[in-house]
C-alpha cells in the first residue's frame, strides 16, 4: 500500500453512501474562488468558467479552505511547528433535529493537536448548513511520514470522516 498521503479517504460503502448524514457542498462560485486563490489568470478562468471572471480579494479562497472533506497543509522543512486553520461548512442531508458530535482520532506517531470549533453541530432541518473551524497545531514527527488525524462527526447513526494530513514540502 502507498504512503498515507497518496491514497483516498477510505473504502466506499455504496449502501451508506446513499444516506451520508452530512455532505460538504460546493457550487460554481466556490470553485471559481478556489481557482482565484491559486492565482489563475483571467483568460484561463474564462476558458474554464465560460464567462469573464474578475478575481478580487473577497472572492479568493485559500486552497486549504476549499469546502472539501479532506484537509491538508504543508509544513516547510525549515519549520519545526505549525498552526493552521481550516474552515468548512456541512449540510444536513440526514434527519431533522439531529446533533453531530466531533471526535478527533490521531494516527500513529502523530504529534498534532486538533481543535474543532464548535465541537457539536445541531441541525433543526434537512438542508440546514453549519460551519465549523478546525485548528491544527503541532509538529511533524518524521520527515518521511505525514502527521495525520481523522475528524469524525457522529450522530450515533452516521459517521462522517474527514482526513487531516500535515506533510513536509518535497517529501512526496
């Protein structure tokens, strides 16, 4: 099996996939803000979006803040520690009046500290959105291996797992 940073979030359970509980949604504006954050040119953005796009400071998204289930950040070789924040929004596609509690599971050898704010998400309705922040601090234990953890949101029925990986530049 390859290095942890080179494979997906896990095996897909096709039955559970039809009832995930929470989803990380993105629309066209989110994708454009991501590309603006990567400093794509106006010409390239027009080719991708099929329309003229003007990137502003307000519509630029840092790549790490793309509303995607996985979270990753790069630690420079010259840095011995890090602090990084990820912003995410989930949508309730499960049941109304549901409450999800966060749990962080550190992988072997990881020296990360992970804080989720808020640590509990309560939804009154289906399609309701809630935002949260994940703050990761710590150091990488082995430059040959990434430090990693998993954030799991659980309502007792659904377990929504998001991998968190911190890696050293040039190591992969």
